[in-house]
C-alpha cells in the first residue's frame, strides 16, 4: 500500500509536469524524514492544504549520511519513502541523492515550496527560483520539541537512564 505513490526521479518530474499542465497546483517539500513524527505529519498536511498535488522529495541514504553523519539514517530511503507514501496527504514521493533538492526542484517547477518555519526564506534552497517563476514559498510552524534530532537524543537519554 502506498508504493504506487513512489516514483523514480524522472517519472516524478514527468508526472508533476502533467499535473501542472492539467492546471493542478504542485506543492513541493523535501527533507530527510528519518523518523516520521507528528511535526512532519502536521507540516505535510499543511503543505497539502495549499495545493492539489503534494510532491515530497527525500534525501537518499548517502545524502543523509553526508548531512547528518555515519549514524544516520535510521530508516532506509525505501522505508522512509513507503512511510511517507502511506500518508493520505502525500501524492508523490521521490528520492534525490544530492545534498539539496535544487536540481530536482528546478525540473519540477512547483507552484509552492514548503519548508519549516525554522528556515529563513532567504536560506531555503530553491526559494529564489520558485519566486522567480511566480511561485510562492510557505513556511510551516514547527511543533515544539518535535524534531528528529531531539527525538533521537531523548531516546538515547532514556536508554542511558535505564542502564
């Protein structure tokens, strides 16, 4: 269930173009999504409410390792893609191997780019591109205490306390 929403990069680009040509509003967001949590779900539901088609681009395992360290990701890109694809609000999932999704974003040309409010608009990768073609950049408020790093640290503290 959900695997029909997972697309290789080129197929995701083509599908997004078809949706756009049909007049549908494409919303794009990205991230590692290493431990799916309520903050992610809230942000994804909000992103979907802004348009017709939500495309979620996730960092590949190699990309996560480069960005987060050798101890990450916790879940493989296939597992992360499947978890995201199982959410009703997510229409498409694809994986990118670069450190940022800029190349993919430029190929998709979404109408709306969504990132967490912890990012300043001028520091959001691809924001200037999206604005240049008339799109919008939306920042979604974060849930306090709901970040993957914070959750991992809390689990580590719990493990240490139990020993």
